[in-house]
């Protein structure tokens, strides 16, 4: 088994794929092979890869054993694909060119490395879409595949062992195409889940309002107790009037009794005036009898008792009202607080998912397009070299390929609107001055102290 950490890149491959060098070099300096001899003599000066790793000396067989070949182009092609598909290199000693002792990678070894890399990529599906500076594998190899395809127009046959590599790349492109769709669906689902979470805030709030013992029932209890207390105070006012009326009638009757007392009773007259005095006294006594006195006195006492009892009843109603208001205010405040916190948490989460998905969609579209073009260029490469016109037509088709990526568009739904959760009605609590004035200002004889919320 070839260690994945031991990757070797020839100097010609470093020249082929180098994206930057520390000082400018001419085309001759970095050329992989000479057009006139198909790369039999390499005179380039590149000794390191773009990442700074030293190339293996062509005359050595360490750390990898390499076999001779007459064509450095084969060496370049295999190395190029090893770099593009495997992506890591082994540290080796300095690199020098020797036209007599050029070597190539063994094709089976390169294929094995690529297969291992593909397996690793598939363990982490997103890796193939997020490598090489933010571009994906397809984007990374598109230029090289196209260059190889364009080069093939001169009638050069593919190196031995290259077709299995191209077929493996085709397979990898299919995986990437499927992966773009899978990741697109994941992003869409994440957005839908985020929107559902915001809707869930609304739903949870509504459930707290509608459940048994919830906010709506608590509010109804407050309204019921408020009405019961107000009605009671109204009834107490009536009872107070009855009490005052009965007692006033009784006291007025006593006054009338005194005023109606016959004057002769103060100093009884002599006969025959005494008989007249007695008759007047009999009329007075019949009008202001003891029975009438008892009745009026009883009505006065009982009406006072009725009023006192009604006041006690009202005091209990007042306590129930105040306690139910406190309970309702506490529940409503807590539910609205949780609702606000839920939306404050979930809305940024949804916005982040939308932003990330939109950014990811653009990257996936580029990768999706690149994968289709890579497949197209490989299809062109696999056309027999004798069919030059067919190859050229296929390459022209690849160059002008218009890949539809509309299915990878991301649509971010509107944020669900908030549902009402108004706590303004419970901003004032029992025993607050303004609350007492509002609730009890017009009620009769509110002498009982209120009970504050705990």
C-alpha cells in the first residue's frame, strides 16, 4: 500500500501546474518538455512545486521507485494528474535535469493514489466542493483537462494507462454532480427548517395562550373576577342605601314619636280635660306602638348586617381579582419574553442559513458547470485520434457548453410575521397608584387595602 503522505511530483509537473513562483521565469524555464523532441530533453529550471516542496531527482528511485520511459510527456501527464487528483507531495532532495535518465511514475501506482484520494473525498462529500482555495475538484482540473484535450488535436495518442485515469475522473465528476444536488437539497432543507423554527416560535406562543390554564384562560379569569368584584361593590352600594334608608326611617319615626306626644301628658289636666288628654294619648300610642318600634329597629339592624356582609364578600372578590391579575400578568410577561427571545434567536439563524446557502450555491454552480465541461473534454479525449474533426467539433462544443444551473438556485422565504404578544395591559400591577385609580376609582367604599403581586 502506497502511503498517502508520500506523493512525488516531477519537476516537469511542478512547471506544468505551478500557480506562482518567487521570481518570474520564462516559458523556457518552466516548460515541461520541448515541442521538437516531445520532451526527451528537459532543460527547465523549476525544482520545487508551487507549495514549496522539493521535486524528486529523476536519477534517483527514492522515496518512490520509478521506471524509465522514452517520453517525458508521459511523465508529465501522469504527474499532472497525480498532483491534481492527489494533491500532496513528498519531501525529497534537489532536482536536476538529465536527458539520459528521465523516469516516469508507474501507471498502476498513480491510479492507486487517485483511487485512494477519491475514496477519501467520498468519506467527506463536501471536500470535493471546497478544496483548492475555495474551488472544487472539477474547477481545479478543468484547465489541465482542457489543455490536454487541445494538445490531443495534434494527433498525439493518450499515454498508456491514461484512459483508466480519465474514466476514474469521469466517475468522480458524476459524484460531484450528484453531490452538488445533495448539498443544494441540504441547504434548502436547512432554510426550511430555520423558517419552521421561526414559525415554531409563533406556534409555541399560541399554544401557551390556548392551552388549558394558559394565557387566554388566565385573562378570562381576570375579567370574570373583575366583573364579580365590580358587581359586588355595586350591590354593596345598594345594600348601603337600604341600610341607611331603614335606619333613617327608624330614627325619623322616633323623632316623630316624640314630636307627636300629646302635650297634656307633661302635666295631666283636671277633670273633665283629663278625659280628653287620655283619648289623645290612646291615639298616639296606637300610632307609635311598641310593635312598630321593634319592626323598624329590626329593619335597621338587619340592613346594616346585610351591608357589612356584602362588604366582606366584596373584599374577598377584590383579593381574588388582584391575585388573578398578578398570575395573568406573570404568565403573559413570561410567554411574551420567551417568544421575543425565540424570534431573536431563530431569525438570525435563518438569515445565516440563507446567506451561507446563497454563497454555497454560487460555488456549487461553478463546480457543477466545471464538472460538465470536464466530462465533455474527457469525452473529446476518448475519441479516437484518427477522428480529428470529430475531436475538434467536440472540443468546440465543450468550449461553448451552456450548463443550466437554475435548479441550484437558492430561494430564501420571507421571515414569518410576528403574532401579537402585547404586555402593555399588565405594565401596571395591583397596588400601583395608577392601577388602583384605574380599577377602583369609580367603585363604592374601597377601604380595603389591595394585595400586591409577590
